[in-house]
């Protein structure tokens, strides 16, 4: 993933840390943590969770894998 830019950590919100914590907790039982599980653990609505994950992905704090539809 590369080096961590620590200056980003200063500007993370409370929701950002809740999502990062939820991802870490989800990794105890899952190799890839499903978004609904992250939203449930972080106590955020699905749309809010997606917004936070998108921002964290921009800063390379998380990575995601899009499953897509079956049969395509």
C-alpha cells in the first residue's frame, strides 16, 4: 500500500475513526469486511458509511474490493 502520510490523521473526523475501528473489529472474523457489517459496527447509516469509506480510500487508509454482479 505504500507509506502512510501521517499528516492526514490530524484531519480525520470522529466518524472516520469509528469506521476504521469497525473495519479492524470486522477483520477478526472476516478477510474482507462487508460494508453493511462496517455500518452496523460503526453505528452509521449505509450512505454515511460509503461516504466515509470513499474518503478513507482516497487517502489510502483502507482498500476495497468491489464484488460486482454475478452472471456478467
